């Protein structure tokens, strides 16, 4: 994860941050344009310049006379404006006679050019004033209406207010133009081009190649039949009699397959066009050909009328739009724009499907000879059937589509011609593309091959269009959720309004669910529910009884029925084999991971997998340890909070009147156990890294801030004093195995430098009974003094708190108890005996408790003479002898023991 983050960023500049900066800049620019832009107008292609038209920077003069209009093959009374390309440079007859282009902008005969906002444009080859040839296909262009007066100006072709016209108008116009173009293109794909029978056509030549391959197959088949007939090897007479007619029929059909396919295509086109013409004639008869403006009606003219607020009607819609009542542009625009988007998507899907249909039919015609060859044998006849069904269903698609499409056009014409508002006109225009929405369904009914292509485009899970839409929806839902979940600033009133609406919706849904739950509860408490529930339970128990009886019967059969016994044993063996195989695979995988550190025993092709498996295992272990540590910290934090919060203790206690104490005890225990566990873990680490006594002691008393340890494998680890549990563990270790002198150093600091560790020191001392026996002055009451933080060093020069004492004081306190046992003196450590000697000398000098000192000294003499005298050895003997002679300087244990004997 860290590597991925480092790889995707450079310093503080991440790809996401740069993208955010760019998007923020774009949004700021967009908002500035929207809220600061004035009311805009849709762009036009051409404009009036006095009596002439300017288009692409060239002036078009006119209107042309009637003879020119006639030579241009345009309708009578058509208003024509022309522009001729300049003659090539140079003089002479050849230059003047060189062909040029004449550009023509013309208006329909019944159009008023002063108010027209649309016209047609085409070009001709121009070789003189009376010679025009090779006209191009006309295209629609938009044009500014002429000014009616110097004061009124031109009519706006975009009446969308609030500063959004600059984006809504061109988007709507582009969609409308694209809709008209794609719709016209789709019409060209409905029919399949007739298969020409000329020898030089590409389709015929491709088919002839396939025919040659097929004829070779027929020759081979005839040779096999002749060989079998002569030698009686291979096919028998019955097979030959059955195969020979099929072979002859197939041979004929293969060489005529091109013509059969051509006839089938022509029949499909004739049926399709015939059905289409029937609906067109019915449509034209609705209002008569003279008043029928259907052919001039387009989405572009409709969008121009809507965007201009009804003030501009393009050439194709003047006669119709002039009869419409006034309307509100907002409602029509909100109906038009989504309809254009949805309609354009449907038309694009239909266009791709129809184009695929054209290509597939062409391929089927080419492979027709091979399909008829497949008709020969029973094993290959299925391929012929598939070819035939696919070819026929694709041809039937045109008549079927013409039937549905013609019906929708007829319905659209009826709606539009009887419309009294622009909204009805929009609905009528959308009706004519409605069949395109069901094109995928029609394709599925027509054939599976094209149906798959339609599914690739418009499949809810895999289709290009729907996948894009789903991707956009997912991103939009993510942005919506983020906005609803992020607190809104005071100025973001739209965001606050959206959050308020989301809150109200959730509230309604929650109340609905609540009321549903209440209704369920009411139903559950009714007698009818109880009766039904009882019957259901009875049925369930009856079923369980039957199943149990059947199970018991089958179990008994396993004991007595040999066949069932055999089946049971086989089943058990199979289960055992499966379990053993799974376990063996698990063992192999674990061994595989364990061997990753020694790659020499793993095959080369498995080494990378072994290392990957080991990394996964290690990462899994790290995550598991992280989880355990996180849970431990959570428990500790909760226990600490609970320990100091009485209200939480009462709530945790519940109805138990002793529950708060139980909760508090559990919290205290949890904290203690957690700290105990942490110290034990630190002690394990310390022991592993082989720290010597001097390092432990220096670290414990604070003389060393850091210490280093090395384990048996040579791994180095550094321990630091700010690691609380590590220092706890070191102190505990020294209190357990350290010398009396080392323990005394730690005890002396328990009230000052090691104050926060005083409990650890006291508890460790309490557990070390052997140390207490060797040093009587740090046993008993001294442990309580340590835990209270009362101990300070002997030479402490700071300000003492009330009740603070040093080791000399606690030693004096032990001496003042008087007589001690022989075993106590025999077990005493040399350093402890030395301290007693020192304190006794001070007490005698100060005259403190002389009787107790004498009694303590007498106990030491008795230890030299008693049964434990043999245990007093080494350095301890010297210091104990000083104690014994403190009140009897002439004491000699050797002479006394000899005289006693």
C-alpha cells in the first residue's frame, strides 16, 4: 500500500491533486461565464448584408432570374443567390474556359426570404452563364433573418435566458442536426443493395471463388462414389443411392446459389418498399399533397422554432408552426432536449444493427456455395440449416421493420397535422423514432446473430451504450452521496436544500418501515396469525417427524442391507479420500511456504510462487498481529475510561445492584492484565537479546538512555528508556535476579527517579522470597514503603516529602526489633550484613536504642555458636562478626565454640 502511494505521487503533487486543481479551475471558469454572460444567441451559418448574403466569407448576389433558376433545375419561383469562384489567374481562351464552381443558396418557392432562418446550399460545375452540371446533394444551412427596420433589428434564434443559452442552444441544435442526419442514414440501410449478376462485380467474383472450392468438393465426392461402386470399398450401394440425388441437387444449387440469393434479396426489398409506400400514401392522403409539409419537417426546424421562443420558423415548418398557439419555451425545451438525447441513442443503436445486417447478408451470399456443400452430409447439414435460417431472418427484418416503422410514421403524421401546440408536435416527432427503441427486441425475434450484435451495443451488463450510461450513473451516485454526506456551508443553499430533501425522504422511508413493523407486530398478535402459525408449526413438525423416521429407517438399513452398507462404505471412503487430499494439499502448501527461504530445494519454475506465498503469509501474520494489538488497545482505553467514570460503571452494571462494582473490578482487572501482559512480552524480548547485568542495571536506574542487545542469530536491537514497558521489564528482571546491592540501588530511587515504577519494584520484591531472606532490611514493611514512594537515596540532597525515608532508616527499624533467629543471620547476604554493621555503628555513636542494639548483637553471637554456624561463610562472616562484637569486642566464635564443646 505504501509502495503504491509512493509510486503514484511525486513529493506533494499527486495525480489526484493536480486533477482537482484543473477541475476546480474549470468549474470556476464555468460559473463565472454562466453568471456573468449576457443573454446569448445561437450561431448561424450565413447572414444578410443588405440585399446579398454572406456565407463562408463570400458574397452571394441575387435573386437570380427565372432562366437561371430553370437551368439550375430548381422549382419555379425559387429564390436563388449565387457566388462563382474567381477565374484562374492569367488570360487567354484556355483560362476563361476552365471549369469553376458556382455556389448556390436557395429558398423554397413559398418562403419569405426576409423572415427565413434556413435555406438550402449546393454547388455546380460552372463553365459559363448557361452551363451548370454535376450538382452536389443539397445541405441545410441556417441564416439570420433580415432586419425589418433599423430600430427593431433581427429576431433572436435563441431565447433561452439566465445565461445558459450559450450551451443549451448549440447542444440542442447539434443533437437535432445529428438526429436528422443519422435518421436519413438509417433509411439507407433498411434495404440491401440488389446483387448484380455482372461478371465484373466484386460480390460476384468473391462468390465465384467460393463456388470453385465447392465444385472441387463435388469432384472429390463423385470420385469417392465411383471408386466405391467399382471396388465395393467405402460406401455401400444403399449409401450411394441415398447420397447421389442429394449430390446432384447440391451441385446444381451451388452453381445457382448467387441467383437464388439475388432473387431472395429482391423479394425482401420489394416487400419492404411496398409496405413503406403503402404507409406513405396513406400519410400523404391525410391532408393532401398541396398542404402536406411532412417532407420539409425535421428535428432541426423544430429545435430552431423552440429555441427562438416561437419567433423563428425555418423553411420546413412555416406552414405548420404558424398555426400553433403560443407556448412557454421552458416546457417545450424540457420535453425536446431529453427526447433528442434518447431518440439519438435509439437511432444510433438501430444504425449499427442495420449496418451489421448489411455486412452479414453480403458474407452469407459469398459463402452460399459452401453452405450448399454442407447440405450433402448429415453431420454437416446443421451448418446449412444455420446459414439458411440466418439469411432468411435477416431478409425478413426489412419488411417487418417497414411495417412497424411505416405505422409509426403514419401515427406521427396524424398527430402533427392535428397538433394545436408545439408540445404535441414534439411528441409526434418522437413517435416516428419510437420503433427504434424496440429494435433490439425485433432483432432477437429475427435472428440470433444480429441479436448478439444488438446485445453488444445495448446490453444492460455488457453493451457499449448501457455500460457507458452505468459508468456515468455510478460516478454520479458517488458524487451525490459525497455531497449529501458532507456538511454544507452556509452559502451553499442548493446543497443544503438537497440534504434537507434527502433527510425528508429518509424520514418518510423510516416512518414507512416503522409503520410496516407495527403492522407486522399487530398481525403477529392476532388470532388469525396464531392459528396459521400453529398450523405451520404442526406441518413443519410433521415433516420433521417423517424425515426423522425415514432417516432412522435408512440408518437401520445400513446395518442389515448389504447393498446400502457397500454404498455407505464407498461414500465414507470417498469423503475420507477428499479430506485427506485437501489436507495433503494444505500440508504441501505450508511446506512450500516454509521452504521459500531455501530456494535450492524448490524447482526453478516454482521459486517465484514460493516467495510470493511466503510474502502473503507474512503479510497475513502482520495484519493479524495488528488486529490483535488494535483490539488490545481498544480494551485498555475502554477499561481506563470505565475505571474513572462512575456513570458508565452504573450503566454497565445494569439491573444488578452490585453491577457497578463488578464493572469497576473488571475494568481494573483488564488494565492490570494488559499492563502485566505488556511487561511480560517486553521481558521475553529482553531475555532473547541476551542483555548482561551491567546493561540491565544501568538501564534500570537511568544511567544508560539506550542499550543494545544481540540475539543468538546476530540480530541487533536497541532498547530506549522512553519505552515504558521495556524499562518495567528490565526493573522487574533486576529485582528478581540482581544482587542485593543492585536491588538497593533500584529501591533507593523508587521515591524519586523511579517513582512511576514503584509498584513494579514493590511487586517484584514481594515475589522474591530468596532476596528477602538475604536482606532482612528490605522485607516486610519496606515493600509497603516502596509502593507508597517513600524511599529516597541515602545521600539525597533534594527537598524531602513528609514520610520519606532511606535504607539506613529501614535497617535501623529492623535492628530496633531486637533479637533475630540464627537462620536469619546465616542466610544474610554480605552487602546486607555490611549495611547492618554500618547502621549499628551509627546507632552506638548516637546512643540510639542501646538495649535493642545489644540484643541484635547478641543474636549474631548466638548464630556463630548455634546450629546454623556452618552456613555463615565468605564475606558475610566478616560483617556478621562485626555485628557480634559491636557490644562484646572480645567475642571470638572459634574459642567460644571450642569451650562450649
